C-alpha cells in the first residue's frame, strides 16, 4: 500500500466518530404514539415537540398558565376551550445523540501496548442531549382528542400548536397572567 493511502486511512480513523444513537429532529411538532418516541411517554397519540429551553421550564410555564399553584402541574390539568371542558397532561423527556470516538480509543490502546495506563477513557464517547415535551388532551369523557377519529382533533391540535408557540416565545411566565382575558 502506498504511504499516502496509509496516511489517509489513519487520519480518517483518528478523526472519525461512530454514532451510536440519535436524538430525533422534530422541526415544529409531531403527533405520534408516545411510547414509540420515548418509553416513559404513554402508549396513546401524543403531541410532541423539541423544547429548546432548559429542563423543567415547561413545569414553570404550565403552573402559571393554568394557575395550578404547584399542585398537579403535569397530569390531568383541567381547562376550558371554546366552551368545552378538557384535561391536559404533559411529559418531559431527554433524548440524546451518542457517538463513539475512535481517536481516544486508539491512543489508549497504543499507551497500553507500551505499558502505560489509559488516559482518555472519559473521551471514548460523547453525548449531546435534547429535551422534548409530549402533551395529551382528553375530553370530558376521558377520550384522547388527538386520535384521528375524535371530532375535536383539529381544534385541539391548533390549541396545542398555539400553546407550544406561546411557551417557546415567553420567557417571563408572569406575563401570562397579564394576558388572561377577563
């Protein structure tokens, strides 16, 4: 093998990272079975979006938005929309992209061959996480409004899109109390 090919192969090996798992890219929002997205989500249709904010920010938002005073913030929160009663539940989860970095592994193998202890064990993998929020809205009969055959599906989907947009664009959640309609 010619030397310049060997240099090319070695440089690719040392600069390569092998992806082990991927965090999904959700551009705006998506309705899908929650369990298929994340095991901690429910099995039913769930409104899912990427949360660009820090962990637990959604809890602060929902607490103020639905005036929960810290009680039952995330499950079966009652609200009224267009004269009908609903409940909303939400779930927050992190999904991460993990990669295996070959360069530190190769360096540590070379060090061990020379009788030295490995130095780069912490750099073998890298991880970058993203937070996601899943929401479910049920009607007064306890039926999921995001199912295809639910009569309020389009209306509730629009409500959740607006809720998502308000959450992502509001940074001082106390402003929500001023926006409330009399």
